[in-house]
C-alpha cells in the first residue's frame, strides 16, 4: 500500500475545523485505499447490506463506539438517509471524528436533505498529484503520468489498457450518473462526455455541443452540470472587471484526468506539442487542492490573449499564473495586457523542471519562475505563509 501523507494531513486538518471530513472524488481515484490508512478506525463499507442495516438506528450505532473514535463511512450515499446519520454524529457525538466518502459532492443526490452546513469540511481528492508521482508512487517520467493518467490502477501499469478507460466510463454512467441523477439517455450522455474530453481546456460552446451530441442545448447544460458535480469535468469561469474587450461569460471546461484525454484522442505516446495542454491540467489539480474553486478563474480578451489561471486574492491582489513546459516558451504579452487593467498581484510561470525559483523583470513587471513543487501555495499549506508574501520572496 502506497502511503499518502499529504492527504492524511489534509484530512486531519479538516477535523481541526469540523467534526466531519467529506472526501469526494471520482471512482477508483483511491478514496477507499486512502481512508483505510487510518489505523484503529471503525471502517464501514456502505455498499454492504449488513452495514446499511447496522446504520438504520444511528443512536444505537454511535452509543456503541468508544470516545474519540475515528468513524469512516465509505460510499455513505448508499444508505437511505446519509445526512441524518452524519448530522446526528456531528451534533450529539462531537467527540468523534467522522470521515465520509462519495464519488460526488453532497449536492449530487436527493438523499442529502441537509447540506450539513457548519459541520463538514469538504476535501476533493483529484487523480494523483504531480508532486506525488515521484515522492509516493516512484513515477519519474512526466510523459507516463500524462499518458496513463492519475488513477492509481492505471498510473502503476506498465502498459496502457484501453479497456480500463472504457469500462470506467460505462461504470461512471451507470453508478454515478444514472443512479444519482436519473439521466436515461446513455448514448447521448457518453457522446457528450467524449466531446468534452476531446475539447478539454477550451471554452464551452453549448450550442455547438448540442449539435454534435444530438442533444438539446438545455440538456447539454444539465448534463455538464451533472458531470461537474460528479467531478468528471471542472468549469473554470472567466475573470473580468468591466473591460469592454474581456470575455465575461463562457467558462472553460477541463476534463478530470489526462489519461482519459489521451484515451479519447487515441494517443499512444506524448508528442512535444501535446505536453503544454496536459501540463495545464496537472497545475490545475494542484491549484484546486489549495485554492477554493470560487477563487480560481482564467482571463481572456476578445483578441485571443489570455492567462491560464487567475487566483483572486485579498486586498485587490489578483495573481496571474501561466503554465509552460519550458520557461523559454513564455510570451509576456498577455501578462502585460492583463496587468494594464489589474496592476496588483504576483505573476508566476510554472514549469516542471525548474529546480530553484527565480525572478526576472520584463519592463515594469516582476515575473516569478517556479516549479509546481515550489509554488508558494505549498509553503502556505506546510508553513503558514500567505501567497502574496511567499510570492514576493520568490
């Protein structure tokens, strides 16, 4: 079993703030393996009928536990009233530490009649982070992570098994989409998912997607919302502040895993021109681990100049992030255009092979060049530094 200390630390930090840690992520991303790393915890697989029966009377169940126990409800949405079970645990037995897992956010199923506001801390488990590839899984080749993706079973394979990806998509539809959302048009849904995987990183055009998938425009929007809730795609909103030439409405849509992108595109190896897009996905996974989704954006103007990612900070600080395989590939023009409208904040170019962070001046801008491992959000998590101060320190 591969130890994943970063995520164990994330869960423990969640318990410092709330009695319930809600761990969500797509199926086979490693949730069950991760939660079973908590020794001496009471682990319950809610897929089992015997466990469902045991949890029908929450008070009797909780009364039988020792104080300060860790209780793990794996796939908790399988029981009839999961929000009641979790709410009673948080309110009546606050000495317990509760860890609940599911493939989707709490809003995915009508079974959750209560959003558990003030009782839970949500943690999204993405495919294996780039920093974990070498540190935890002993994967040194970046192209291997790009091609095979970050679901552990595929990542650790020597040969890419296309049946793994097609079977995953079938299971995702049957267990996460049809079961939780009641979507019955399997062919239309999967066709739309394939289109989004193929167009990943681009701006969403609902009308075009409707034509290509033979679905109505409202149906396309509803299906993409379901995919977003179930973590198959992530919609990144445009950042704008009133400039007449800024893109203001169309979100970008990112697929959840590079392995599925390469599978749908039929890539058997990674070409030089493919790496930039795939690197962007790995950077986004890391940003979402530390930054609230509501504070993440992209920026683009109507002339096509854009910034990959924008982080909305505090005190009018707007941080700009560009993702490049090589520092030499960076063109600062977009950054200058952006800073002409939003002058406050730090500027970063994140590249995979930078060993030591450094700064360069381009006209009136200071640009920080760093690796993903040394991006200041890591220091914020591990050492309590703020993004702005860490950025200024280089």
